[in-house]
């Protein structure tokens, strides 16, 4: 852990220097242009002001309007998502589908595929595993490109890992609704996360077999879904560099999710799973991986997935890596609960930095706190389920809160540090209910 924390921060510092010197160029697109684009996208869709969900993140192609938070439609349909999206399981937000958190109540640690959130920049491609190949290429290899078929990968030594995939913007809507701060991007509540048991080959193993050299610095996995067009600019296919240290460590080239082949929406035939890091790292529908002997760039590590705004460096923060700490109740917002009868409140907490250590809940808007009972042994890269009994005293509105601490010493603050694209929300979320 300590070793990786070090290499990650060294990597970020180096990147940041290059970024500030203007060395980053992304596929014919200048940073200035991207910043202008993003500003335009933000101005066009400030969901804080509109009070409704902005369908498209800055990088999303579709500019469809999603229903406002809470106003669930009967026939949920997201263009380009293959699996059914019944409204009791999903809230459709443009090309994406958010898990209804209350639908996780009673499920295990692993999120069933039928309720695992989907974040698509464009739409789910239908790929035939038999004709599919993964090409590994670039200046960071000792030789030329190396290709792996689906069967080649399945014949390599397999590893399984339980890990969450969570969007960097999970919780984003609370910047607006709780902190009064406008941000751009998909207005997720807390359901842009799922935990699965992934099976596949270590990326390090694939890279070694492809002849990775000791000069390799970054790897750039790229998806086979459509190119992303944002405000008329083609950003190319979804791709985001990973430092070689992380790539060689715990990243999986996954072909199974919860014991089944990956479903189409989650990356079939093969995706990356980058434990603990922001979801954009876990590239779906993997087609090729460039291995560079110099730092690699794409819009997804330069103009997006960094922290921008007055509280951050002019070129943005270092590229986002680890996810932050969050807690959520498995209960609908504005749920109705009977007075003077015990109710079992349940929920989950998770952190990208370390296992969760403790969860506390408040049923009086944050005046008094007590410990929740943890139902899982806390593990890195996963969540813990928790519960607490509450007897609502009298009819009327009430606000429930849950806050976690992790073993890295992190706690959930009252307010999250603002950034224009609304990433890494970690504050305690106020959960309103009505007691009757
Ligand atoms: N990979 C490709 N090729 N295309 C995408 O649109 N979305 C990313 C990542 N990988 C994306 C992708 C983002 S932003 C997230 S949060 C995760 O996939 C979501 O994974 P899921 O849809 O399986 O939940």
C-alpha cells in the first residue's frame, strides 16, 4: 500500500508538471479548446439551476434529458443499454442507468448484474468473442504488437477479485442540492456504484507476455464502443492512461462478473477492472492497449477526471486515481415510516483508500450519533453492509445521516470540496424521510 501510494503521487507530480508546461496534447485537441468546450457544456446544462438531471456528462455524446431526480418514469429506457431497466431497479440518466439504492436491500455484498449501474459514454456495442482480439502495442514493448484471442486469455492463469466499480461523479447531484454549488455532468445520487466478483487475468501477466520493457511508463487501454462526440468535437474512443506501477499491480483483464461471462453492458467480452480507482479507469469492451515509454494522454486524463475550479491548480489537479469515502441508506428518499414502531435501517459504506473502520448514523439530523452494526468484514475495494434499529418517536419530517471512517484515517466531512465537474463527492448525505 505505502509503496503504491508513493509511486502514485510521484507519477501525479510528474504529470502535473508536464501538464502545466503544456506538454499534454490529446489527439489533435488542445487543452484550451477542451476547457472552452467543457465550460460551454457546463453553461448549457447547469442542472443545479434547472433542478433536473443533466443527461450528458461533459464527454457524453447523447444530449437527452433525463427525468428529474425523484420523478421516476414508468417505462425506463436508456438508448444503447441492452439489459432491462425496470424503474424499481434503475433511474435512467441519459445514456446511463443508476442503481436504485433501496433495491440493494437484502442482496449480498455482490451486486447482481440485473441491478448493477451502467455508465456508457455512447452505447453498448454487441461484440462476438470469437472474432475478438486484444492488441497490445507501443513504444513500451520490447518488440512489435502482440494479439490475444478470447481463448488465449482464458487459457492464461486466472485470478478473481471482489472490487467495486464506482463512477468518479457518484453523488454529484448533492453538490447542487446540498451545497448549492453548480456542477456539470450526470446528476447521480449515490447509485453509480456496484461491487462484483471479477475473474480474469492480471493485466501485469498480459503485459509481461506482450514483452513489456523496463522503459514502459504508461498504458492506455481503449474501448471498442463508438467514438465520443461532445459539442461537435470527436474525442475518439474511450481511453484513459494508467501508470505502469498500477497496471502491473492489481488490475484485472476481466472476462467474468459474479461467475458469468461479462454481460454486454458491463464490457463483454473483456474489460479492465482497476480496484479502488475511479470507474473511468475500468475500460469496458477492451480492444487494444498502448504501452508507452513516455507519458500518454487522452481527454480522460487531461480535461476530464481532474479537479477544476478556484480551489484547484490552474491546470486542474493531478488525474484522479482513488475513489473517496461514502455511505448510503438502502431506503428511498422521502420514504414513509410508521411512528413508534421499530424499523431496521440498513445501508452500505465504502472507500477507495482502505477498508471501512466504523459507521455511525444519526436519526435527528446530525445532533446525536450512534454506531451502526457492521455485517461484513471490512475489505479493501469493497463495501460493508450495516444496520441500526430506530423507533421513530413522532409523526413529522426527519433527516437520517450515515457517516463512515476508513482505516486510512479518512472520515466523511459535512461538505465536499467543490470542483466544477462535481467529482469525488464525499460529504455526509442528508436523507429525508417522513414519519406518519
Ligand atoms: N469503457 C468504455 N469503453 N466506454 C465507457 O463509456 N465508461 C466508464 C468505464 N469504462 C466507459 C468505460 C465509466 S465512466 C465507468 S463509471 C465505468 O465504465 C462503468 O462501468 P459499468 O457500466 O460496468 O458500471
